[in-house]
C-alpha cells in the first residue's frame, strides 16, 4: 500500500511539473517552476520506494 501511495504522489507531482513545463511559453518563470516540480516528483518517488523497502525489511526481521 505504501508503494502505491508513493507512486501515486510521485506521479501527481510529475504530472503537475509537466503541465507547468508545457505552459512555459505562456507565462514568465514557469520553466524554473516546472524543473523544480519534476525534481521534487523524482525525490518523492525515491523517498517512497526507500521507505517501502525499509518497511519490508522490518517485516522480515519480525517474522
């Protein structure tokens, strides 16, 4: 469940970043905001997958 939630949050940030990046020509400063949004989405995916792996290790130790 945690992995699905992490992927969902990461993909939501990625879609938001893509929308902002595509709107770059419409308004000043959106290119930078799009890059920041894409970077934060990648960080969210990495954080989510690492927390999922850590929770899996804890479950294995308890068994």
